[in-house]
C-alpha cells in the first residue's frame, strides 16, 4: 500500500485543561488518508471539525497523539520546519475565500508560489493554467470584489493547489454558497483532486456532496467513526 499522506494516531485536544471549563474536543482521533483519497468529514457545528483540520494542517498542535504528514512525524518539529511542510505539502480552503482584495485573481494564485521560492514567470504560468482549468481565464485580471462568490471560491481552490500540495484540507468550502454554485465549486474541487491525485479531507454540512466522496467520517465523542 502507498504511504499515507496524512496519519493521525490517538490525537487529543483539550481546551481550558485542568479547569472546571475543560472541554475535550478530540479524545483519541485516528485517521489514515491515502494518496488520491477523498474523505468527507461530517459533524454538527462545535463537534471539533475545524480543530481536527487545524491539527492535521499543522496550524495547531495536539495535546497528545501523533500527526504524520507524508510519513514525517511532526512531533517536536520547530515552527519553521512545520511552516515549510505546511507550505509545500498542504493546501487549505475555508468557507470564506480569504483572497487578498488588493490583488487580482491571478496574483492571489501567484503569491504563495513566490513565498515558496518560485520565479515570477513560472508562478504566473502555473496560476494561469490553474485558473484556466476552473474556467476563470477571462477573470484572471479581476480583483476579488468584482468576482461572484463561486468565482472567488474557485480562485481560492487554485491558490490552495498553487504549490502542488499532496494534501488538501477544506473547511466547509461551499457553506457560504447557494446550492447551484456550491455544486459547481464542489465539482471543480473533486475534478482537480482526481486529476492531481492529491488526498483531500473536506468538512461539510452538505450530505449530498459528502455522499460523492470516497468515504464519510464523523466526529463522535471526540473520535472519528464511519458516518
């Protein structure tokens, strides 16, 4: 079997530990995500989906347990090393696109590549190719304020894929869109994931979209179980 892109073993995360207000959001979460796997994470608000995604994407550290990205144990890694893995291996998409308003769609996709050390010419070429793949070539020069919600989110997907990550983490990526636009954006996301072979963990409230993933998981009492 191919090496897991993401592996979580016994992950625990508590808030306000040791106080009367202690909340155990993750009690012993286990997950193995193979290359090319598309997994939906379904759970009500407040169940810990965002916490799990932040730990998986190295934006937060667990209180206990192991997080491996592409076989690398992240425990004890310095923040600079975690940042490098996050930049080069993980792509993020959120419910709200978080595009930089003063830059065009193309520039928003170029910027993470420049941060990773890509030359400008190569970064612009890849950004243009990604925007073309999601049907936004004609909108590449437009700033986010002039794009529709669906267009903004498609740009956000392109930005997440700009550095060729092996893992895509998406937190309610269609939650702010109307049903027709959500369907369009979701289809683009799945197509891009299938074409590039990256693994994806997608938190969603939409049961119809979740059903189209390879499998569904839910958080129950701080653990991941089949949905």
